[in-house]
C-alpha cells in the first residue's frame, strides 16, 4: 500500500514527459506512490538524475532527451515493453508574451514544437499500443491560455488552443476503443517554468489591474492529472479540466 493509502496504479505503466520539474515531477511522484511504473522523460539530465536518486528501482525508468527528437520518443516507447496504460504530456515551454508583430520564427517554432508537435508524435507512437490493449488514458497539460487570449503571448496561446483541439479530436476518434483523452488546464502554478517578458508592448498591457491570484502548487495539479489517468474517471473523456483557482470563471 502506498504512502497515501491508494494503489490506483498498481501494475500499470504510465509515461510522463517534463518529469524533471514542476507539475510533471509532482505527477511522477504521485503515480509512483500510488503503485505505478513510470517512464519519466525530460531534457534536463541534472533534474532526471535528481529524480532517479529518489526512485532508483523498477518503479522509475528515466529517459533523458529533447521530446522534439524522434530518438527520445523511440527510447520512451522501447522502455514500455509493449504496454502503456497512461500517457501524461506535461512538458511545455512559455513564449515571451509577445504579440504577433514582435514574434520571431524561432520562438514560434520552439513553442509550437514542444507544446504541440511533440505531443502529436508521442501520442502517435503510443496509441497503437493502447489500441492493441483496448484501453488507455491520455492527459495533456494545457493552460488557462488554451481558452483565453490574455494569459500569454500569441505562440503559447495558439499552442494551448491547438492542444485542446487535439484533445477533443482524439477523445472522439478513440472513444469507442476504450481510450480516453482529456486535458488539465492549470492557472498560475509555482514551478520552474520561465515566463520572460521582454516586450515593452506586452508589459504595458499585462500590467493593467487584474484580480489577485493565489498560485497553485505542482501537487495541486498532480491530483487532477492522476485522477484522469486512473479508472476513477472512467466516464470522462474529451474534457479540458481547469484547475486554476477559478480563473476561468472570473
Ligand atoms: N506553471 C504554470 O503556471 C503553468 C500554467 C499553465 C500551464 N502550465 C503548463 O504546465 C506544463 C508543465 O510546466 P511546469 O510549470 O511544471 O514547468 P517546469 O519548467 O517546472 O517543468 C517543465 C519540464 O519540461 C521539460 N521540458 C521542456 N521542454 C522540453 C523538451 N523539449 N523536451 C523534454 N523536456 C522538456 C523541462 O526541462 C522541465 O523540467 C507545461 O505544459 C506548461 O505549459 C504551467
């Protein structure tokens, strides 16, 4: 029995990206504590070494590599030995909150690459295993910027809107195959994510008076992600679940 008294993931193999920090790390730790074997991936060797020093046994397989690279995806899938019960696409990067007229191609390509293209590629690699098994749960970590226009720059906002679309399309495409696809949309959460603001144009706009926000902890996000990965949410697919302290409501 795990430390929090639940064994929801006993005997299950779950892939988590962005596992070295923040929400991905909290999700990985919670999954292991609930009995899962986790294939945890991140581009930061230092962060993954830190995680591996906490969980060195069969419950954790660490894959270090840029999720944009096909080699990294190949290594993740090879580590699964043909079985993936759940996939949490958590890795993501922010833009610089810039509007389109200041947007550089390299920022657009990186943000869309990590937040959208890499998710498509990893889902594409994982889904055949879930289709063979006739079951599976995929959770994509979106953002309040996936439904609103005033949370980030053009690239990040577009990437999370795209992720919500992918989530809904895939929920429809696979609902009759026993595979659920959902998204969790955090509001401000205390992690290591960098949110540089180097656009004077955006700074002026973002400094307009706003409602005070209490940031969430990464563990606050691990809770709905693991709920959606587990059979406890068996009747839920195609949703984008806000976990943002009410931000979407006001
Ligand atoms: N923190 C927030 O306020 C917030 C709000 C809304 C949404 N989110 C989303 O939550 C998710 C997790 O972010 P976090 O806040 O935990 O950030 P974080 O920076 O603490 O963790 C993200 C991890 O992803 C890894 N990563 C980034 N690019 C990668 C790549 N190309 N290949 C492999 N690994 C890569 C990083 O090394 C890092 O360890 C992201 O998708 C982010 O967009 C965060």
